[in-house]
């Protein structure tokens, strides 16, 4: 798998946007496929920010 590099400010912007979307759509109960994708993506970018990129985020 190809490794990509992004700046921390970019990852923080992505995390902030996913957090706002999750809150706006009330995605935390994971009732729809979209909710599960949002929550998984949010978890993945949080792992990037905490430098735990190999940690799995389940749907």
C-alpha cells in the first residue's frame, strides 16, 4: 500500500469537518451505512493525529 503524507493542519481540518458532519447528522448511533462510514472515517483521521495509523477502526 502506498504511504501518503499530509500536514497536521490538513488532518486537523479533516477531523474537524468529519466531527461536524457526524454531529449534524447524529451519526453516533450508526443507524445507516452513511453513519457508519462517517464514524469510521472520523476514527481513522483521529488515529492519524495520534500517530496510531495501524490501529483498526471498525464500522
